[in-house]
C-alpha cells in the first residue's frame, strides 16, 4: 500500500534492504548508538511476513523521514497488533508525520481485521499524551513500572527508568474513525479538550505531569526523578482503586494547583518549554474517573 500526503511525502511499506537499513539507522539516531533493544532487519522482515507493519515516510528523493513498526498476533483471545516503535527524523518533526504514520498503520491493519492496537509510552511525556489520547483516541489501560527495565542503554531512558502506560487503540470504533477520517473531533467523557480541570467533580482525580520532561532531565535530574516518583505513586494508587484514565488536558499556569501534594515538584521546576501541544504557561493533567463497571488490570 502507498499513500501520498499533500506535502509530497510518500507513505509506504518497507520492502528493500535499503528500507530496512534506514529503519535501523533511524532507531540509532533516535534512541542512541548504545540502545540495547534496536530491532535488526531480519526481525523487521519476519514481522512483516506474519502480518506485522514496517512502514516509512519518504521524501521526494526517497530518503526515510520516519518509520513505524509493530507485530501482529493475539491478545486476550482476539486478533491484535502491538505497535512497538515510531520515530521521525529531527528535521521532519513538526510535520505531523507521527499521526500520519499511525493513520497509515490503521489502514493496513483494518484490512487484516485487526480491531485493537496496543503500544506503550512514557506518561511523563506530555506531547505524546496529547497525540495518543486527544488526536488518536487511544486509551491507557495499564501502568507498568520499568516496562523495559531500568536502563536500556538509550539516552532517552537514562535516569528515569522505563515506566509506561499501555494504551489500547480501538481502530474500528466510531470515536477513532471520527478523529482519523476528518469527522468531528471526538471529545473526552465530559467535554472536548482542553476540558476544565475541576477538582470538585465526584469520583474524579487529576495527575499533573511536566511540560517537558526531557528538558528537566537534562537540567535537573533530581527534579525529573521526583516527577517520576510522585506520578508513579498517584497512577498506581488510582488505578488500583478502580479509576480509569479518561482524558488529558491543560490549563494556564496562573490557576491554583490541582491537588498538588506537599513536597511535589513545583511549577517553577518544570522547565520553560511546553511539551504538548505548546505554550510555556500551560500545565498538563491526566483525568482519571471511577466509571461504573471499571475493572483494574
């Protein structure tokens, strides 16, 4: 399958040795040369033959600007896909290629009768939370402490471990179709993002995350570690109590804290660059609700 964007960028399946080599090279550029978990060309090819996805975004000269990789199989007795990696070159960031690659992946998997796609992301990365929850319509279903171990050798993981949300993306649902196919935007449970942070709502909890955890990790590692410890404890406590993550939002920094506990990282510690979607004066929150019939993982 091939698809062209209005910018002239081509989305297509990887199919040549050069394509697979470019995927490996972009892994190294993104996660670092010492990354222990890079996926080699043989595994990329085998995954593809078993219903997996290895696809790239290419410029007019055929240079790879981004790729997406995942494996197909069964989860909970149903056909499913695990989307393991997505990366975009530094110079192509800001073009929306992450979302376009996910949309292309969805098209490929719907043809294979896959209904649910799973992947992981770091809950502290606000930009990814906005993409996954608000723009794609995925839902966090499980919090895993150190999903990939304490240290993978990647410069992206050093000092913070690899705590992850597992998200489920119901690619055939009306909500996801509305988001991906140009229909009206799918709003969260109560309103469209950015929905208000309202601490008075019954059976609702709010977990704040920093605007740009990468910037904090570089400038103040101890503050980044404090963010991890605090949010890990909050997410684990709420999920164990039967809450579900139902949204991601932001508000202006001038408003009072949303239930910030004593000793938690202050707003001034959060760094000056916003992670998602933009704006240094925004603060970012997950909403968790105790919904009727919610079951913990």
